[in-house]
C-alpha cells in the first residue's frame, strides 16, 4: 500500500489480515496490520520497533528495536505494550508455543554464531528453561546465524547459518 516497503509478514489466523514490518518515507521501520480486502494499513508499533513474531491467536505481536532491545507484547487491537516476564534485554522472540502460553527466545546478537541457546519462557510466571542448544555438527567456516523456525506442534525445528569456505594453494618455483 502506498509507499510502504515490506520487509517480512505474518498471516493472521483469521485469514483476513496481514501483520508486516515495513518502512515508509519519513519513518523508521515499524509494524503494521493490513486488511487483505484492500483497506489501509494501521500502524502497530512506534518508529524503530519491529515485530518479530505473531501469537497463535493473532492477539499480539512481539516487537523490539535497537533503542529499546527488550521485546514487548503489542496488542493487535491497539493499546499499550506489555512487558514479557522473564525475558532479557537483547533477546528475541522467535516463536510462540501452539497454545500461546510460552515463547521461544534466544539472543538476537551473540558473540559467536554457535552454540545458540534457545529458552522457553512461560508468559504467566516468567519461568525460563533451556529448550535446546543449536549447533551444526561441523562448525568449520561458520560466520553467522540466520533464522530459526519451529513447526506449530513444536515437534520439529529448522535453523540456518552462513558458512564460508575457501581453498588455499601453495605455488612454488614461479619466476
């Protein structure tokens, strides 16, 4: 719509709306909700705050920014954001549990790509527990962590990373 550049998006469970991150002239990145019937997008987060995940019931997005690196729950219907109990500044919510009672988090930026600790946080109590340590069997040439996704039933997951490999040649006797 208009001059908004889309960055990533989630389909709402109702199938009638889309939540997306985007930028438009004069504003930083922020989250929007867009009716698929052609209505105008509505801003969900302030400038500089982007959505990282959508709750399974479509009631909340988790969002954070560089100036405010602690993720919060932003209600899709509008209103003030809520703190996520048990989450640390700089962590990112990658996924919600299927029942919407827990979120899966890990540091957004880490000193080394692997291992990456994924924690599960209960949204009511704030109790956090280590869920998995992510690391490929061969870490040779790993230069960055990409993304993390989990199946809705939490039975399987996938993650990506960047690997840079090269070859070194020794040449002797050149004149």
